């Protein structure tokens, strides 16, 4: 069963965790929720294994994470939150297992305590050993959360982030302190102290009372070493600050050597001599004026960078194992694992693929291409062998991909301008230009048509014009049509494209009201535009008809089938020969979890050919083989192929 750790919380007011007498004056009672059942253990999996029904995987599944929380053990095992799977552990060989399945969307902190993984998730907390997790209630309510270096203590917030709490694992409230402002960061020490960092400075809480306070504003910070030390980054003075936690004494200030700034929170090595951080500067060996963010091990005393690693970018969380053997960093969908005790050991970036955002198939079905928005790459695969033979830089913000009719060229267009045409046999760039934007692109003979419907944005500066551009095979713009408003495609044939155009009624699109749509026919070869008055208002008529059909479907006494619902929402793809339709369907199981399916249907007979259950991570970037033999769907950093029409 998936355990929801965010959203509405259920609490039992009759259950309160006891507070020791020493902190009674400052303590606030902590209601505790009823714990859910234990979480089942998960076996080891490969990121590239095929789900049931799939025939092939092009690329690698990889990781899907938007979390800044990461933990790492001294044998290299790391833990990270995956958006679809939940909390997972990844071995050094790249195999993973699910520790806390799905549901928990608010992982606040993770820490290894020996072989045991401890996870704080809102008002629940999990203890996992050998892949088996037990769950207990937590006195914590809000973040930020932080474990002490050994994992014995957890600090957190409660009651609108005005109460700081210290919890001894696995859930005993030690003390509470009321009266703090919303902190940027909290840290727990192994002595049971909490450091609070906010806009006014740094404070130490000990035994539920204020021990010391400094008017020192730090942008980043970390705790570690023996005795406990606080290492912070003073953004204004561009210096590392070294504080002794017992009395708040400032021991030293150090300027970075080889970098300009610390850009994310700091992981302190157990011996307190160095830190593992994200820094901004010139990566060793790179040319001047090529500053970027990278990971570095920095000596605290000297500010010297003693080791450095590229990525992941954008940079988020950092962690160091309990003996300082391994380090880990996490970004959006990316994890970096490094080994500190062996400088020759290569960094592990086995989980760094970006998810495809759009997919296309060549006319003969032999080549599949997909683009990735974050990495801005174009990947080309041979469908028969599954081999990726090209990995090419794409225009910025790639939005659309299309193969030419003869299969010799593939075009990629960016959302806000820029496109490129590549040779599908070699991957070589044939030509490129930044004169057209295309949310959708398609070929007609040797002409490329790029269409962008327009975007009202949030203010005047963010409005993007609707446009349609005819481009030749040398990337020369034949004709560009645009409107300070919206442009919709009504129909497209081999010779012409019919569009509906409506400017904004008011300057800057205020109130986002459009004048009535007028229709035009655009020649796909010359770009010539001709008015089609008989089709004026056709776009609005179609939208109203679609809305009426939707109302009729959902207001009827009979519940619409998943297939009817998908068709009503335009969640379907047709094969190029028009014989096969694939609908992308959603259903909820008995636990209200969304399940995904793809249904292959014969268009002529309306008979279902096959229906496949899809992984919850597989939904975007769909494509269908020209003859309907298979369909493709993006799954994390890869594309899965499923059989569809069998002859």
C-alpha cells in the first residue's frame, strides 16, 4: 500500500510524547498520528529492466527526482527520493531497491546510522534495514528537517514553523523551543543541540533554551567534526566561516581559492578538516570566462580546492558518509557519487539521463528519435538493434522533433526560437537557424513547417506570438507568418495548411480576450497566405462542439470508459497509415492510486487489439510505428517499445 506522507494529516489528541523535566518550561505537547502498517521490502532491480509487456527499451530508465535530499553510506550505498518509486537505495553497481514505496512526497531528511537508513517524512518517520522499513509517528510537523551526523537526533519545526523540536530517533521528543522565526535551516548535533539559521543570524538551542546568538547572516551552512563545528558561507564577504558550536566562538574566516562562491548547503567531513560543497567558478583545466557550478572538496583552513567533479546541474543536496569515504550529490533527476579515499576512482554518474520530452519515428519505422528538454539533446536509435548511434546537441528549449518523408533528415525545433536539421545517417548537422519557433513541426516534401500557437504569459514581457513558418531544407525561411495573439491549425495536407488566427483584443493581452478567429490557407511550398472567409469562426465552432460532446459524455448516467475519456481529452495517437489508434488511459485502483494504460485499437473495426499496463513513470513522449506494429512511450531517461498490431 502506498503511504501518503504529505497533504492532510491525521492526529490523535489523546496521545502525547513525554517531555523531560529539564525542558518542561519551554516544551509544547506534540500530538502524534496513528502509524500506518509496516512498509514491505523491495528486491534489487536494474534501472534498465523491462516492465511486463514491453518488447524493448531504447536508452536507460535512470532516475526521476526533484528532491534535494540524499544520504550515503561508507560502502557507497546511497539513498535518494524518486518521484515515482519513493525512497530508493542504489548500490555501487547501479542496482536499486525500493525502501519506502511511493506516496511520501515530503522527504525532509535522510541519514545512515551504520547499516540503518533513517527517513523523516513529515509527521511520519521510517527506519530501514536490509530493505525492510518500519514506520512510526513523529512529533515533527514541518521542515526544514536535519539529522545529527550520527543520525541519533532529528531537528524539525512545528505549529506554523514557530516551534523548534529535537527528537531522539525513533520518535522520542526530547525538548521544544517556542518563539523562533521561520528559519532557513536547522542543524542537530550529536550532543542534542539545535542550530537555527535565519535572516537575523545564528542561534544555538540547548536543553530547550537559548544558549547563544550571533548576528551573523550565513547563506549556507553545515555541521560536523569533533568537537562539533559549524561551517557557514558569508555571501556578503565571500568567505567560509568556522564556528565552535559549544560557545559560538568564531575560529577563522577563509576565502575560497579556485572558486567564487558556495552555491548550496555544506556537507562537513567527519574529521572537520574539509567540506564537500557546490561551488561556482572555473573548473580546473577549463578556459577563462567559462565559469560554471561544480562539486568540490575544500580544505576549511586554507579554502583550497583539493578535488573537484562536474555536475549534477542544477546542484542541490550534498552528503558525506560517516567515515568520509564517499560523497553524494543530487540535482534534478541526477545523482553524482564520488569516492574520497581513492582519488583515481572515477565518479559514478550512472543515474544521470534526462527524460525525453518528445519522440518521433521515421517514415519506414527504422529510426526513433527523442529530445530531452533539460539536457537539450537529440538522441537517435536504430529500432531493430536498440542501439543509440547519435547523441546530438539540440536547440535551446527543444520542443518538437520530426523526420523528413524520405527519412534522410530529422528536424528539431526550440519553443522560443531556433531549429536545426540533421542527417539521420550520420547525425551531422545540415543547417541551423534561430529565425523560427515551433511547438510542433512537420515535413511536406522538402519543406519544413514550424508552428507555435502563441502564449499569453503572465505579463506583457512574456507574451509569445502565434506563428507558422515555412522553411526549406537548407534552413532558409521561405515565409514567416505571425500574430500578436493566437494561431491554431485547422487542417494540414501535403500541399497546404489551414490556420485560424486571432489577435489579442487589448494591448498586452490584458484580460486575455481575443477578437474572433479568421481562417487562412498557407501554401506549404511558397508560404503564400490566402483568406478563407467560409472557415472564419471554425476554430470556435470546433471547440464548442468538443465542449458539448464532453459535457454529454460526462453528464450521462453511464460512466465513460477509459478509452472514451482518453479520446475526449485528445489523449490518443494515430499511426501514419491511419489504421491503428493508441489511446493513453488512466484508471484509479481501490487505493485511489492512478494507473496508466495504452490501448491499441483497429480504427476500421473499433476492436481492441491489445491493452498494456504502463509503469507510472511512462506517459509523455508517445509515438506509434507507421504501420501500427508497435508504440513508444518515454519512461524516465529512455523510451519503451510495446507491441501493438500483429500481422
